[in-house]
């Protein structure tokens, strides 16, 4: 293989997509590195010792409204329907979550509720807040205090170690509230899971004679600078934390094997008011793997560890904007492209980062393509 013209730091979804695009369209050698021992970034799935396929870094529910994105990814995988159903454990009972007509009826002890009856009930419960400024105000203005305290407050405090008052509306605003009986976790038009898993999909994407993958390789150890650098690691680290560190929330995952086919009725159970963990995940409900054993992942939020979630406060956003100004200069002057959840310090889902990667590729092609 000739000397790589493009170096990509990070073999997560963004790094893999950009490697594939550069190799197939620009026809140039690409060096794709990751400090971890595997590709696929946080979408990485693998066989647990038991043989059960697990999502190593939390459940990944692929969803999108973008049909062209599904077409693009379908070159590398077949799909099975997404089966994303979540319940929330409160007061000894399991409630469908996100909140919908069934949740409302169960919570307020009604046999059933029509959308009109639910609207009247919520009208009584909602706090009158015109322009919610934070996650607490957002939820109070949508469902009122009782359900806020049952389903959101404790979960959010555990997840972020911050009060919902301190977090932007976008955090709890991610969760829909529905006046119908749709119990799916998300609303998107396409809810699909790669048939053989994410790692298999990204492996197929990056298996190309022009792509050289080096794992267990930190960017810090690379001395030779390429003509084009695509950087998907944390943006503050790239600039040696010159303005200080950006804050991240991390998680630890405790995987437990059980010798039964299924242990939970659905893939994810959220615990707002019980236990130290936020949720238990039995991904077999989504992967549809047939296996006599199962594995449950218990998710414990923590301050230290891999950077998983950018913390969306105004202060962190301001700090990010300072790094972003440096990054824009670096792109213009030195052909360094920043893309992805870590490099853009944003709570992106997988479909969103892949779309961003495809846009970044268009910029690279415009500037460097023949
Ligand atoms: P990443 O996947 O983070 O990949 C970046 C890679 O860069 C990593 O592998 C890292 O090791 C590597 N790297 C960093 N620094 C260096 C360095 N210095 N040298 C070499 N390599 C480096 N999205 C969904 O659509 N649905 C979900 O249900 C969902 N659930 C999630 C649950 C959790 C717990 C988390 C944390 C995320 C979830 N996501 C979900 C989001 C999804 O994981 C991300 O959108 C996606 O992985 C981002 O891709 P990326 O390539 O930007 O970054
Ligand atoms: N959330 C909550 N209760 C729940 C689930 C989520 O309060 O049962 C809040 C919490 O603050 C969380 C946010 O909503 O961080 C977004 O939840 P989501 O499940 O989308 O988070 P992710 O899957 O990205 O961890």
C-alpha cells in the first residue's frame, strides 16, 4: 500500500464512513486509527463470553427519518426491524415509557383514556410555564409534577449528577410525550437494526484495499502529519486543553449472564427512583438472537472514564465555541477536519453523525478531489 494521504483518527461511525467514502470516491490510501482495540466506536457490539451478542457501550437503537441514509448503509448490512420498547419502574410497577395514553391511564388509575380525556387531565396537571428554560421546566410544562417526579427527576440526577434545572430543555426534550398508544421509544420513520450487528456493518464498510486500519494506536503517537487529517476524537484534547477541559459524563457497564432465554419483558427498563443504576438492558430483544442464555447490562453513570455524553450546559457550550474557532482555523489553514460526537461536542445520535460525516466528505471532495 502506498503512503496514506488521509489519516483518520477514530474508527467510530464517522471515521468508518469517511474512510469508505475517501477510498471509494477519491481513490486515495486512507490510514484509519483507533486507540481502542476495535472499530465501530461506541456502536461496537460483540459476543459476550456466553455467546450472547451485547452492545458494549450501551444500547444502540438505530433510527432515522432519512431514507437516503438507509440506502447508503444498506450497501453494508441487511436489517431487522427495530424493536425498541422501554418501560419505567415506579412504585413496584412497570409503566410504558415514553409517557403515552397507556402510561397516563395506569399512572392515574383509569381503565383507559381517550386523547381528549388525556388532554383535559394533562391540562390540570401541567404547570403553566410559557417558555421552558431548562429540563425541569420543560417536563413540568408538559406533564406536571407527579410524573416529573416519578419518571424524570431521579433518573436525570443519576444520569448527569445535575438537577434537571441545570440542564437545557434538549436533554429531557429528547423523550417524546404522546397522546396515542404508540409505545415505541422513538418516533422516527425508520427504526432498524443491522442484522449481524454494528461491528459487522462497519467491518464490511471498511474492508477495502485502500483502507489500512491500525487499532490500539493513539493519535498522540503519530509523528508524521498527513496531507489531510480527519479528527473524530475530543476537540479539547486535539488542542492540548489550551482553554481548559470540556466536561463529559461517563458510564460503567456491568454485564451479568443468566441461564434463561429472557429475563426482562422488553429491551430496556429505566429506574428513576430505585437502585444506583439508571437502566437495565437486555439487547437480545433487539438483536433477536436465539440463545438459551441471556445477558443484562446494568448502567452506572459516573464522572470518570471514557467521554460518552457532552454535558449540555451554557458554560460548556461557550467553552466548546472557543475550541470551535480554533478548529475552523485549523480546517482552513491545515486541512484538518473535525467531525463527530466528540469532535463537535454534541449529543448526536448515530444517524446524525453519519449524515454529518457524509457532508464533511463533500467538503473534502470539493477542496481536494480531482
Ligand atoms: P465514537 O463512536 O465515540 O467514536 C470515536 C472513536 O475515536 C472512538 O472509538 C475512540 O476510541 C476514538 N478516539 C478518540 N480519541 C482518539 C485518539 N486520540 N486516537 C485514536 N483514536 C481516538 N445513537 C443512536 O443512534 N441510538 C442509540 O440508541 C444510541 N445510544 C447510545 C448510548 C450510549 C450509552 C452512548 C454513549 C451513545 C449512544 N448513541 C446512540 C450515540 C452514538 O454512540 C454516537 O452518535 C456515535 O457513536 C458517534 O460516532 P463518532 O464516530 O462521532 O464517535
Ligand atoms: N430521562 C429521564 N427518565 C427516563 C429516561 C430518560 O429522565 O426514564 C432523561 C434523562 O435526563 C436522559 C434524557 O432524558 O439523559 C434522554 O434520555 P435518552 O434515553 O434519550 O438518553 P440516552 O439513550 O442518550 O442515554
